[in-house]
């Protein structure tokens, strides 16, 4: 058996944090009672009641840890979580549980059954995946960016953006050492995937069921332009 650490990057998640952590803890206790799990809340300097709720959860659940950092962005949160991680397997998922929590069973099984697997990459675009409630333009943008990354970076996976990724500890620490630690946003995670592919180690792409909540605010044009710029910067560094 391995120990697993699930990181939850959060920013102003007072309305979803408690439910997400409680449901995850309950699920793992019920379905994987023999495994050792840690749930790490990484707070990107929230200004609402996220910190208060997270500290309450950390007091109630011995497996829950709370970290607060001053930087915003999933990349910054992921690095901070990995820096304090002691578990053999570490990864992250969204606290709104938009990716079906049952996929954690597959993650555990994959790592337990095959020591050669270094990374499990959740995918909303792989064959067998199912996405519910996502706007057509978000799907179109994601597919377009994937095509660009395949063309410009040689990416092999069907999806780089899904917020459901898990790594073996030593492997992800080495990937982080190789990557641009000044990038705090989503693209840092994409760079980890590209470098993981180029390492030649075994990566499993896991098709997921993903439900997008109403009310999510993503600046599609700004985010797309940012990705395109970062894709070219990474291509020059590789």
C-alpha cells in the first residue's frame, strides 16, 4: 500500500470547501479504508471565509492539512503542496468535485498495481471521457489549444488542462526542478505534463466524467492568449 496526498488549490471557496472536503474524506474512508490518505487545502490568499472553514476542517479531521500562501494560481498552490508533501503519491483535484470522485479508485489501483506508472493524467477529451454542462465555446477552445500543443510541443496526451493529475513523489519533484517556477498559473501544470512525456516514463491517461457547475467565470479569450504565449515560451526552452 502507498500513502496518497490530494491537494485542493482554493481561492475564495467558502461556499464549496466544506462540502468538497467532507465528501472526499467520507468517500475515501468508506471505499478505501486500508489506504493512507492526506487531504491538503492550499489557499491562494483567499479574502472570504475560506481560511476559517479550512482551519475548522483541519482541526476536525486528522488527515486534513491547511496551507496558506500569498501567491494566486494553481501552479503556485501545487508547488507549495508538493514542497510539504511526504506521501508517496501526490496530486490535485478541484474542491467542487467537478471530476467524479469515483475516479480516485482508479488512481489508487493504477499506482498500486504497476510500479512503472509515474503519472496518472485525468482527461476530459480521451476516448471514454464524458463532459456534462460545458459550454460549446469552452470545448472548442480546449480542443484548439490541445491541437496547438500537439503541433508546437509534441504533446501526446489528449488533454493537458483537466484538473485531476497524480504523480509519484520523486518524479514530480524532479519535474518541478526542471520547470519554470515563476509561472504560478495553470500553464505550470501543463509544463509538468509536457516534461513528464519527454522523460520517457510511463503515463496513464484516465478518461474522466466531468460536470461543469453553473456560474463559473473564466475569461476565455484572455486565458487562451496567455496559453498561446506560454506555449511558445516553453517551446523555446525545451
